[in-house]
């Protein structure tokens, strides 16, 4: 089996760049590139981390038949925390979402926190504020969204979420196609 080529195909199917995959695995882009071209090898532990970030496991990766997982639990969630705390925490709720049309993530923003500004792209975005309140910024527009309210937009301008309040905010954010 050509492991490098198979990893590359899976990454591309999920719409991830080498840098995005490397970031999710806390590896370098160069390492991912070398691995995909079979110029280096990796430990089993690192391979398992990469597979998890691609939404699969060793059994599925090395198996010829694919069974679609229907229910995802805490063990499936991939969490990325901003070490400085300003960008909050992003939790990918469905590990294989990059290969699907939608990518749901849970965003937690502390007071004064904000997501990185995302460039305009094709698709649609939806969010539901589970707790707290946020400011949705879409180009020159901005709107306050409170607990129990949702937002929906076509991302045709730079956009981000901000928490200008004094309490944490938690948002379920779904992007189609995956862009996180």
C-alpha cells in the first residue's frame, strides 16, 4: 500500500491544504509533504494523529471497504485552543466533515475574543449562539447575535465572530463547504 499517496488523496478529498493538515496535527507542512511523497516515514502515534485529523482511523485507512460513521462522541472531537486565549477554542464535532458538504464546529470565545477573519469564499454559513452574545462581522456590516439566536449568510466578504462582552460565548458554527 502506498501510504503517502493514500494520505494525500484523503487530504485532498477533505479539501485541506498540507498546511491546514499540519496545523491540525501540530506538525510542519514540510513533514506532511515529505510523508505524502514517501520521502520520510512516521511513527505509528503520529500516523494515528494524522488519520484522526483526516476523520478516519487505522482500521478504516488500511481497510478496502468504508463504513460511514453515523454518531460521533467526545472521543471523536478534535479541539484546537489558542494558547493566548484571544482566538478562543474551536472543536471539530465531526472528524470526517472535511470530506462532506458541511463542517460543524463549536466555537468558544472568551471576553474580548474573536475568530480569525475569514476571506470571502463560495458557500453558506450558519451559526447558533448557545451561550453569551457575539458580534457577527460580514464586510462592512455587523450584527449582535444573542443566546438562542442564529445567523445565516453567504460569505461573500471578509467575516469573523467577535465577543465584545464580559462573559464567554459558545457558538455552533456550520460552514458549507468546509472552510475551517
